[in-house]
C-alpha cells in the first residue's frame, strides 16, 4: 500500500472541453470517410465507462490470435492512440488541463490511425524488400512527423505512444525511445514486414529474423537471442532529430553505435571494450523480443506513465508523489487481461508493472493469497517435507517473484529491475509494519542481487547512466527508509533504527556488505573508480551508512560473512519470517578478509578514507597509490 507516499488524482472535467478532444474529434468529424466506424463490427463510436473499455480491450486481445499480422498490429496502433490519448488527458502538470478519461471518442481515434498514420507509412519508398532501408525510411518519416525538441529523449515524459507521434503538437511533446521504436515496429508490420519490438531495461530498438546472412553483411556475425533458434538483425531507430547525421544513424545495426563510440573516444579503454552484448543499455543477447502483437501490446500498456509531477520517487522527497488514479486503474485492469490471455508469460517487465499497479490500487484479485513455494525454494530440493510446506504470498508479490524467476530462466538473470521492484515492495512493507522487520532484510538482499547483476555489464558513463542513478537511489532509500527512523513524539529529524531482532540486524548488515561488494567488484573489473556512492564524501557514503548500525552488529556480520563453520542447507532462496539467509564470501579485493575496509567496518567509529577505498593493483592485489580520482 503506497497511500502514505502517493496522492491519487482523479480529474473530473469533461474531456470534451480538452484540446485533445478538439484535435482528434474536431479535425476529423467533418470528413466522413469509408473508415467510419460501424458499431455492428464490435467497435463502439464512444466508450463511456471503465467497464466498457476493459470489455472492448478484452475482445481485441482475444482476436489477436485469430487474425493475420497486419490486422493484429492495426489493433496495436489503435490502442496505442487510445492509451496515449488517455495518458495525455490525465497527467498534465497543470491541474486545470487534466480531464476525466470518459467518454473516449473511439471512432475518432480509429480514424486518426486510418487518416493520418496509414497515409504516412504508405509514402515510404519501396526498397526492393530491403528491410533495413525500409526501417530507416519509416523511422525518419516518423521523427519528421513528431514534434522534435532539442532536449534528450530521457527528459521527455508521456511520450511513449503513436498518439504522441501524431498529436504531440497539442502538449508540445516529442517521442521518447520507446515511442519511436513502437511506432516504427507498428508501421513495419502494417507494411507487411515481420518487425519485432526489442526491449532492454532502458532502451528500445527494432529486430527482425535473418533469413540468410547474405541479406545483411555476410562478413558480420549474427546473434541468437533468448535461446531462440533464429538469428536476428537489429536496427537502431530511437535517434532524435532531423539532421542528416541523425537520419543516417537510424536503421543501422546496433553494434555500429559502439564502433562510433570508439571512434569518438579512442583513448577511453571502456569504450573500446563495450559492445552491444556487454552493454546494459542494449543487452543484445538477453533483450526481450516482443515477437507478436500481444507482447507489443503488453509493452505498450506496461509503459503507461501514470505520474503527474516530475519529481523524485516516492520516499525520496518530502512530499507525496502525485499520480493519476484513473490511469493506474486502467493500466492495472488492461495488464490483467493480457496476463489472462498469456501475453506476458515471458515478459518480466509487464509482470512487474502489474505487481506495482496492484501495490498502488489493489483489486480483489490482487489481494488473493497465492502459493509461491516453488519460487522460494532452492532448485533441485526434492525433500518430501519441503514439498509439503506452503509459503503463501499476496498476488502482487507473486508477480514480482515470477518476474525474477522468468528473468533467471529465460534471460540469463541479466535484468536488474526485477530485483529492484521486489526490493522496493519489501522495503515499503517492512517500513510501514514494524512487526515485519524481516522484510527489510529481504529488501536488502534483493538490492544486493540488483547490484550483482549491474556488475556483470561493462561500464560506460552514458550507457550505464540510468543504472547508476538506480544504485544511487537505492543507497538513499536504504539510509532514509531502513537505517533511519523519524524521531518519536513528532520531533524533527531522524534517528538510527533500533532493531527489534538482533539476528535481523546482522543478516541485514551482511546483505548491505553484499550490495557494496558487487559495486566494488564492478570498479575493480573496470580498473577505475566510478560508482558515486563509493566516494568517501558522498551524502550516502559507505562510512555514513554503516555508522548507523551498532558496532556489535557490524562485528558479528563480518564474522558471519567469513565464517568457515558449516551451515545447514537452506531450503529457501528468499528471506522469510521463519528463515534468514546471510550474504557470504565477498568477491571484491577491497573486502578481503582482514583488509583495511573490513577492519574499518568493525570499528566503533567507522572511518573510511581515500586510502581505504583506493583501487587494488590488479596484478598483485596491492593498493594503488595513484588511482584516487573518481570518474563521473
């Protein structure tokens, strides 16, 4: 329950008085065309309630498997316009420009696709079935059509739909990378090409099956994704701007992006080593391939942004975050439809988003208890007693566990976000209910897993920008929500947490060391210092965080980490109320047993200076006396 940190906005003004209604209804209502909607075909001219909306969405999702690819993606195009329109209505930062969702002018939104998007893609010149050139021409046309800005795509909110591409002029919006990739993939499929929306955790691009290697560059190796039997070529499309340089970059194989980086910074070793396969931003070998209209639709719904004010995540700032309650309910129930239809069975992101929707505004289904024993138990543990035990969790937590499980099984455990979503969930639960202190330990374990995944990627400041921001945010949340508590009797400020269970505190401390261990290892693998929270003067530095734990807890935690005594084989892969798990065996050289850093963590006053944090020499393990500068 996020009610203490989030304010849910429910606008009541009629959408018929909005500039969006004027744009789509006023501009097409006077021109009756053969594309006018016939309600006998199952397409209502208006949708007047949430129930009608979900019923129509359910009918369309069910029809995807019964129609050809073009017709299926036509439905994706229409729903991208519907969803983008509803998001624009409900999330404007000016409250006087926020409107109720209903009624939705469905006929006008369908005509918007037929009258503005289909003519746009039909103007794309023929390229003798050259897929890559077609992607380049189409994405160039889409970027030329949308409202371009000089700002970065990362700064654009509510710019993730075909509606923004066609009607971004209403609110002065351009496309973000997801909106550009989605619009391009929809267009390619409507033109008869088998085009696949491809998603990393922070980027989107186009993929397509290579029928023969000679279609592309025969000397260039191809890549199989997600244990697929196919080889895929990729196309970059999310390059903003309409300069010749921007246009020439679209349609290229994503590996060429890294060749450019190396040319721009030939002296930077990190850019020489990073590739599409070792990049977090692209995660080529483990990207999610939305290879059917149902998954593309799930990506579209999952990317609905219900935030109204652009500010720090709930809990980081002093005031509640403002979001659209109506849009959250719409997103939640659409994701349930896709879940029931099997469209998100292999899609961790969509499962996480459904879990978060249920955490925000729970439905009756979201409050059901589900047996999660199989996902919380070590693989290969066939003990009969264990099988008889049941661990029941709420449905929303089940979705987070399922996302982690699928990421491990189908995407080589290459995603950090499933761990972060689950960690935030447990942090909130433990923070709001003091009787569930163990949940804080589980959240720390999950944060540690997220940093472990992050450390597997090659580091580049631009490539890992958002990933590094997440690690910094985690450090802030650990300090403010777990290690600190508000003063009693309504006083200002915070005090260090007094743990109810000493064992919970010890287990938490081991996982905090685990979180830091992976970040230290990441730096050591890259042979440079770049993790900002490892800086000795950072607001949430290592020393400041550990000082908030009692000395005896820190000493016991360090002993626990290096303890050689055999422990019973735990049945669980996660921390529960009945059983704790401890972090063991750090991999970072700076956390070696008896090293300066470990010694510092066990002192009454934790003092961690530049010498303690200095990079070890890779060859000998000795500390470098030169590498002190922290890279930004």
